[in-house]
């Protein structure tokens, strides 16, 4: 461990305590208040079980999305490995003698997600291609020597299972005893592969080996843009000179553009690389898949409110593009919901929810009665039922079971109709309700979407769709509703199929009308006299004034109106449903406080009011006063707020000394006054140095005994 400070000194680092099982303690403290203590453990177990299911689902999503990319990389390494083994002609050897197979892996700017991608890549390569894989980061490789140390350290640690104790004389595994050079790496590789080849031959082919003979050595540069140009150039040049003896393959992790390779490396070095480009999936597509699998499904009972979901999406779009951070934020929402909501014990699967409702205590029944959505539900009931809901716990439990069942059915229907609406909106010009389904989902959660101007624009554009697009959209809607569970949409499926049949009939009638129009045009050409011409013009004017809708236009209006009726019936906002507080997390302010960093406000609060963090009663003080019990840096900070742009250090020290020695009074020991002054002086210097380290002040060149203030105002 290292310590960086403005002053030198001795620092003691206590050893970290041994890991202990904390699940029981966590369950004890999971919740607050006295009324919900009986369900703490059950809520904690439910939260853990739900997160484990979601975590497995997210890992499966990541694996499925990266499968194509990983397969392409594995096949690339197999090809490069075969090229290294099968150099048939001398001409081929000369052409490829100095070229290093290199994969340029463009991962995007979501840097925090790259670790998971490289971890999956390493596992895939280790299982299919080679056990010799090294992952290098720029912070660990400031020079070629450090790079070689890191490379050989990872490779030799990887091979400790292969090298036995008998071979210690020939192959020194310890980095301290081996010289980190390319020749040492080649000698180690030859000895290791020779031993593994003899072991595979001794098995008499009884079992197939995971790796082929002479597997390649894969070196992964996780963040190529951060590496020093000199380090990359030297390593590539050295490696190219030994490529015949060591089957080396490079993988460059790139966050920006593949052109960075040619920007960092001159042509004389980049020509030594045989580069193949690989592109990962867009992080926006990855996010859409995660939202589709985690939120737009009835598999998981936990849901996010509109404001909370918008906070997570805004952090993704405007900060880091990290899907992994989005999932961690989703995990935080789950923990906060189960921690702060006593009734979250009912946020579980349907079968478990029925059992838990029956075992609710009287206090939990009172918690249900306090829910705003349940109060609105009670107000809509008759007087006798209101009394029963507010007084009889058994009747309340029966009603709660029915309401939770209705809420589950609402989610199933909501998702299906939302997908149908997205089919119509995603292809319209200017995307009035958004291009992604998450935008449409947020709009439907926020308010009644059919009352918005964007929805009116959608209806107007939908009433101008052509026949082929309408047929395609209707067919997609039928497939979505058929795949949904339950018989709720049997009538809707029949109606949509009826629309499709009518469109097919109109197509047949259109051919007949086309033949009739051709014959009428021929008759019109025969009437060339002035009387018939004027009569025809008058008829055309009258027809324009009183234009009648065609059969296709009338049918198109019926289709749009029917889709509109489905939206009004099933896409009601979640906060209109009773007991939505049990499964929806809506406290966006808590999430924003955890995820949206505000360091300036946090620093000002800590320095101006240390009680908010330390919770020491002695630190409580009025807003304008300065307590001598506060930490030295807090006293110095408050005093510096009273100064202007330049602060006199002598005056600052005197004010600090006055505040610190305020409690001592005139009875202080005069003999030790010099010692006290030295201590106060040292405390002041340390506090000022810490304030300079935080960036509030800096030395001034105008006056030697002054410092310049870098902040303005109260914070």
C-alpha cells in the first residue's frame, strides 16, 4: 500500500480482519423501525433470491450477446495457430516470419463493461484454444521491462499446474530467479509444451485433449489507447523477431476507433502486425435487451417506476454507456425497496404471495391500509365494504390476494400491448413516441399516454400508413398476442385476423376496379363536345368537395381505432393500480443521491457541518458560530469563508488559535504556553495543507505570506 500526502511521516496500516459470515447480521439490520422486525429475515431472503435470479439472467444475456463475437475470435486464433504450425513452403515462411496475428477488438466507450467482456473472452480461449493467456493494463506497464515482468508472471502462474517439482531445475517459475526477456519466455514455452506433449502421448489417446499441440500465447492489451507508444513499439518489434519460435497472438482492446492503431504505431511497426477487426455489440442494443428481459417481463415481480428508470437511463446515456453500471443501479433499487418497504415481503411469485398474505400480522395489515393506492380503492367501495376492509383483517387478506392477482395480470397484458404499440410507433417518421421500446415504456408509466400530444401525432401518422405496412404490423401484433400467456387476447387476436382478411379482399377487389376504370377512361375520351366536357368538370368539382372515403381508408381508420382502444384499456399507468407500491420502487431521490455524485456539496457539508457525518453531539452548533470541538480542517475552512481572494496566513493562524484556545480561558498554564503555540501552529499547518490538497486554496505569487482562495460563495 502507498500513501500520498503533502507532508512526510510514518503511517501504520492495520491488517484487514478475517472475513466472517455476515449474512445473519445483515438480515438483522435489514429494515428499520419496530413494526417490520418480524419480516426482516424473510424480506432479506426474498431480496437475495430475486437478485440471484436476475444476476443469472444478466449473465446469460451477456453470454448470448457476446457469443458471436467470442466464436469469431476463437476461430481467428485457430486459424492463426494453424498458420503457425503449417508453414509448408519456404516462401510462406518468409512472408509470415515477422507478422504477428493481431485481433483489433472494438468494444466501445463503455469502459467499465470491458472487464466482464475480457473475462468471458479469457474463459472461452482457455477452454477451447490455449491455457497461456495474459491480460495487461497500461497502469502496470510503464516500460517494456514492466510489461515483460507482468507477462511472464501471469503466464508462469498459469502454468504452475503443468510444471512439476522435478522440472524446477530446468524451468524456474519464480520471477526473482529468472531474467524477464523474450529468450527466457521462449525457453519456458518450449519446456512446458514439450512436457505437455509427452503427457498427451502417454495417455494413448484415451481422452481427447482440450488444447492442441503447441498452443499459442495470447497477450491481451485491455486498454490499448492508454499504453505508451514507445512500450507498444518496442514490444511488437521484439516479438516479431521471435515469432518463429513463439506462437504469439495479440488482442488489442480498443474503446474509440481502429484507426488508433495507425495513430499510435508508425508504418514500420504496424506492418509487422496481421490485423483483423472485430466489432462488439452496441451498448445501446445491449441495454435494450437487458430492459426487455428484466423489466418488460412478468417473470420478475419487482418493477421500476418511471422516474427511477429515467434516472438509470440518463446516467447510462449521459455519463458512461455502461450496462454493468445500469445493472448495479438496478440492484441498488432492489435492496432499497426491500429495505425501506415493509410490504415488500409480498413482492414475490404468485404462489408464494398467496401464502404470505394469509400469514400477515395485524401490523402488516395496517401497513396495507396506509398505502395511498389502497385508500383510493377503499373510497370507491360501498360503505359496508369500506368498514370490512378497514376493520376485518381476514376480509382484507382475501381482497389483497385478489388485488395482487389483478396486478400480475395487468403486468402480463401491459407488456403484450406495449409491444404491439411499439410495432406501430417504431417505424413512423420522427418517432413521436420514441424509437426504442424503453422510451415508450417510460411515456406509458409517466401518465396516460393517450392524453399526450405525441400520441395524437402518432394517430395522425398511423392513419396515413400504406396497406403493405399495415398488414406487416398487424401480423406482428398477432404473433405477439399469440405468444402471450392466458386467454385475455383471444378476442383481440380474432379481430386482428379479421382485419387481415379484409385487407386481402380489398386487394382482390382492387384488380377488378382497375379494369373498370380503364373502360371508363375510354368512354370519356369519346365525349369530346363542349357540353359533355363542362358537365364532366362540374362533376369532378362536386366530387372533390364531397370526397368519400375509400374502403381501404375506412378499414385503416378501423384498425387504428382498435389499436387505440387496446392502448386505453391495457396501458393504464402503474400508479393507477391498487397496491402498486408493493412491487414498484419509485423513490428516485434516494437513487439519485446514491448514484449522482455531488462532491462539492458533500465537501461543503462535511466541512461546514461535521455533525452531519460524525454524529457527535458536541459538534452541534448554530449556523454562524464556529465550534472549537470541530476538526481542525473544519475550523480552518469556516475561517477561510470569511476572507477575500487573498488570505493572510498570519491573521488566519491568529483566528485559528483564538477559536482553539477559547475554552482554556485566562487560567491556562503560562509555563507551557510556548509548547501550546507550537502544537497549535503544527495543527494549523496540517489543516491548511489538507485544504490545499482538496483544492480550496493555492500559494500566491503576489505575496509570500498569503494564499489565494480558489472557491467563491458559501460552497
